[in-house]
C-alpha cells in the first residue's frame, strides 16, 4: 500500500469513527435526559384516527409511560421511569377515562417491559427481571422476587421487554450495546427464553439489534417482533423490521440488514445467506417499539388479526419520520401492507408526543402509551354509537 492509499484509508477510518462517536454521544444524551418534572401537555384533540374512530385522554401526568399490561379485573398497569414505578390505573365507572391512579410498585431500575402471569406482575428492568404480587389485595405489591438477576445491563439499548407465550415460557429481549459492533456477551441483540421462575435461561433467537416489542399471534402462538435498524447508513436504509421469531434463528445483525444485505463494516455475504430475512419491512428510522395484534370486539371486523405498531420517531434522520401508530394488514397469517392509524403527534416540526406501545383493552379499545407527554390515549370505534 502506498502512502497516499494508506493516508486515504486512515482518513476514511477516522470519519467512520467520528460518525460513530457522534451518534453514540447523541444517543447517550437522549437516554440520559431522564425523567423531567415538566412534560409536554398531551393534546389528544390533535390526534387523527380513521373515520368512525374517536380518541380521548385515558390518563396523564404519568411521567415517561412505557409498556402496559391488562390485569385480571380490567385494570391497566404501566411502567414509567419516573421514580422507577409501575402505576395501576382503573376506570371504575366505564367512561373510558381512568379515575383511579396509584403506584402499584416502585424502586425499579429503568423499568420498561411488563407482563402478568399466574398472579405475578413481571417487570423488565435494565439488568434483571423482577416479579411482584399483591397478596393482601390492597392495590399495592407486597411481595417481590428477582427471577433473572443477571441480564446484560445498560448500553445504548437499555430497555428489557418481557412476555409469556402460550407455552408458559417467559421471553425477554435484550438490545445491542451499540449502533453496530461485535458483542462480547452473546445475550445482547437477542431474544432469551426462561421458565416462569427464571430458571433454564437460553438464547432463543439472535441477530436482533433492538427488538423492543414482541407479541404472540393469537391464532398460531408464533412470536412477531419489531426490530430497529442501525444508524449512519442514510435516511432510507436499513428498513425497520417485523420479524417472525423462530427458535434458533439468526436475524442478521450486525453482519447484515434488511433482506440479507451485508453491513459495510461487518458484512459477510456467506453468513447473510443463512440468516432469516424480515417478514415485513417498514420505513427506515421510524423506531418501531411496541406491537399488538387486534383481538378485540370493538373495531370493525376487518381489523381482527391485524397488527398495530407504535413508531416512536426518528432522532437523527434529515427529515424526521415516525411519531405515529400504524396498522399492518395481515392475510393468511402474513403481514401484507401498512397504513397510518393514529397521527398528529407533531406540531410545528416538533414532536409533542412519542407513542411507545399500543395494547387492546378489555373493552376492545386500543390504548396507546406516550413517554414524551406522559400519557395514555384511548382509541375507540364510535361510528355506530
């Protein structure tokens, strides 16, 4: 290699390193913003849903509301990083607005994922899975157990999502520690499987850069998961993904993205040919988080079995994108098309709200958490009322 070529290679390497450092610092700043004492005022009247649907504010002043779970009595539990809490919400008079709000359990470290199974509320903290229960039924958890004490903690993607499959097993997703790198801990960028007591943990699927949301298809029990693509490869690549998760499968990261396209830094075409391609591709840098299958009775019949995905919104795209909830049409068990369902989270070029997770409530309405405005919105079908 001559001096000029060596110099050019060093300069290119320097540019790549600088870009990665800038991305890391920007993301670190976003993550460290932490709970604020002042949240954007939720404005559900600005939200736009399809004709026949109405939107109302179900709950507010929650702090950064993340994932939700529906309790046995129809109450909604939501994790919030404000004071590391799980908040319990009840609509006792059935008017579509929570009239009871209380801290069910606190003291968690960056709580995010939540699932209810066999009387326990499981909470995904950044470095562990903890379960709590309310033995005396006073609305406050009084029994706590750490069932998985040693998850990889922190890093660029620190949220941990937890859910239970029809097989009774506990599934946990752990995002990568970086934008793109070779991880030293194989549990990073993966989905893990455990027994409900945290025993017999193993890697269920790998190559999942940051699968923040996953759900079990009601008719098949198959796991569908969102995945956030890497940064610094332009505004339109790589696509965000919905993956159908299979035991033992590799979904490509960090070696390949999208439809098995090799990464410019870690790419390996031979390896990529053996990985699982996405089941469905979505707009790059939309930041898909939670997803839920619609299995309620409130929406029109053609919604049954479709998937709602929350786009948290881009943070480093030249033209911002996302900041909405989309509907993915499912036919014969496969995702086939996408359309906007709930929009209006931006005003004047800025986001006042950032949707995190949609879930179907006991009344068949769709509930959407928002960690920017500290709120939960309720979307119901009202055309025939």
